[in-house]
C-alpha cells in the first residue's frame, strides 16, 4: 500500500515517512521545501518537489497512492496574523486542490494534520472534540476550514477522513541517517528554547502568577513518535463517507516550570530564565482529552516529558 505524505520533508512529516517505511508501507512525498529539508528523507521514499497549489504536481504525487497523510501547509501562528491571505491560499486552497485531485484519482482515504488552534481559548479543560471551535488566529481558522471541507467531502463524495487535532509536538527520532528533529528558524517551541537558554539569552517565562500549582502556564506535549503512531492507527480505521475529529495529546499537562526542571535534570545544569509579563490571549491551561483517541484508535502515548526533553537534547548534540 502506497501512502502520499504531503509536507513529508518537515519535522513531523519526515518522522511519519520513516515510521511508515519501517512498517512496510510504500511512501511518496510531496514537499516544496519551503520549511522542509530534502536530506530528512530516506532514499526509499519517492520524492516529488512541488506545491499542493499546483494540480499537475499533486496529480503526479498521487500516482499509485491508496491514501494520503496531509501535513503540508503553513503553521506559524504569528506569521498567519501578518500574512492571512498566504495562509488561506496555501492551507485552504491547497487542500482543495489536493481533494479535487484525490477525487479524480479515486483515492478516498486521508488523515489530516489538524490543530488544537481550532478551539481558540477554551472555556473548560481538558478540551474535548465537542468543545466550541473559536480560533483566535488565521492559522487556526484555516485548520478549521479544512476540517469543515473534509466533512463536506465525506458526505458528498464518500471520502474516508480523520482529522487529528494535536497540541504541542516535541522530541526527536533517531534513524540510521541521524536525528529527525525540529529545524525551525526562528524556533518558537518551548523545549528547544529551554535547552538553548544561556545567561546572555535566558528563556522567558511569560507570567509566573497564573492560577496553577507553580504559577506558570500548563500545556499538553506529545512526543513526535507517539503522534505518528496515532496517524498510522488512524489510517487503519478510516470509514467511507465519514469524517472523524480526534484529539491527540498526552492527556495531562506540563507547566513551563516542569519543562525547565526536566531540562535541568537532563542537562545536569541550571537553566537561565527571565520572568516576563503575561502574553495577551494566553490561557492558563491547555490540555487535551484523549478519551476518543483511546477508544477509536486504541492509542495512548508511551513517552513522557523526560523522554521528549532527552531526545531533543540528544538531537541538538547537547548530551
């Protein structure tokens, strides 16, 4: 069975490609390399360099595929505020092109990389899939628009679709070619920034007076390998004419202080920090309910915060 992985040269996508190949799938990759890296891909994967906005390129990439895992798209919240039209064009219109070409090729299975950004600022925690969707950024709006598009496509054309809404992805995967890791520029994720913290450039803690046990924000982190395990399981339970939305997270939260403490233990040295004011729009707690993932996918994460921090530190050659 051949799977097309769009955005397969990125951090999460390349990890998916590696695991799919290990599990015996044939894999094609479509990526424009705007944020991905060709050297992250193994030689066994068929690679098509190009954009999901080009129907001819998408048509070529879909050749021989039976299903699609769709990671391709713009994914920076801050950038989406500055460039909302770009995000709508690439994320929403690009997915529309992909779905149209899938329909022409009679490919009816897709697992989509959605996001907790579709929920916006939650009113209750943990967040369930039935929570209101009120995204607070153009990025979140595009992910919600794609989820809605998949629901319509399933109803109108028999598509079998699952959207996985995940929270903060972390960790790295070691392969024969080296580590598959985050290579963002600029880096916006907490764990690599904590690990890179120095006295001259200390990691900022945005608020230490939140209504949490240690006063810092709590977020849900998931190891990238556990995340891809959920994608592969989703492939196996797709149902014709049905679109399911499933949260993927740890099912518990880790505070900023817990992340810093974990990094200090892994690196065996203090992490310089700088207390800073709260950021507007930051909720105190964002944690996923993963009961649906447990029941529909028979999935639970197996890697904890310490593993995420250790793998990230190893991939950054800090250990």
